[in-house]
């Protein structure tokens, strides 16, 4: 989706072994740059066609991959306040100053995004036996970007990279399904988050149920 987040589910592992965190920007900067560069005429790079025709700018790629956020250990979370329209405008302005074409800028951003996911995966998988049994299920808008999926597969050449659809979860609805499950657990009084993923001290029931205050009225 907009922000790349990674959930690590070790085979046969207990809930305590699950790790999840925001890796960094995925489509948010790509979409923002396209929107700014075209003055809103286009909202995204369909299937990664523009990025595919460009060449990453090595110095910029190194700069993006040395982002301090990427080096922070999980649990961690980020969003459009860090990787949003303001940063997209800065990149477009910089590309204009340095005479870098839109295609090359997009190629740089998409390479950085997929490389960051690959690095995060390898850090999690260190010491694990992955081989052909390991799978990366992708959800969100990135699934529809063929070039992004190719780059992910290239960054993780020992991993099967495929859409969540292959696992029976609609790629476009994964987040909606997750929030439905979290809401259900709240109603049932079951903890709906994992401390090692959110950073809280213990497992808690998140969410507030409204409406009960009215049910008790005459």
C-alpha cells in the first residue's frame, strides 16, 4: 500500500514470535511524485510503466536507503507525515533542479522501497531456514504494480513472492479484514494486538465500544 509494512510469521511459531512493523515508504512517495509532477492529471504510475523505463540515480538511492528511520529496530511505525506529499514535492523540485527526469526519479523511489523490504526480510530471516518454503504475501496497491512485484521477487530471490489472493485473502481487502478481526476481538474482550509489534508493555484490548451508554437509558 502507501507504507510498506512487514509481518513475520515463522512456520509453526507461537504468537510471541510474530513480528510486525512499518518498513518505510511503498507507494506513497511514488503516487505523490506522479500527482505533483503531472499537476494532478495522473495519480499513480500504472503498473510501474514510467519507473520501469527509468534508471535509478545511485546517489539518491544511497541517500534513501540511509534514511535513519530504516535503521531503527522494531517495533516502529510511520506514515504520510514522514513520507507524504510534502516529501514528494521536495523530490520533484530536486529532480527539476538537478535535471533528472520523472522516470529516473520513480525508478529510484521504487528501487529504494523494494530494497528496504528485502533488507528487512533478510534481517528477520537471519538464522532461519527459509529456502523454497518461505513466502512473501503482498497486499495493497503494490500488488497491482507489476514492476514493483518483479523488483520484490528480485530482492528476495530465494522467496516465493505472490499476492495475498493466492492465500485466499483478497489483496485489496486485507486491511479491512484485519480491522474487522480486531473489532471482533474488542467485542469479545480478547487482546487484539501483540506487545512486540506495537511496543506496549503487555497484551491489551484496544478500542472503545460506543452505544452501550445509551442502552442503559430508560
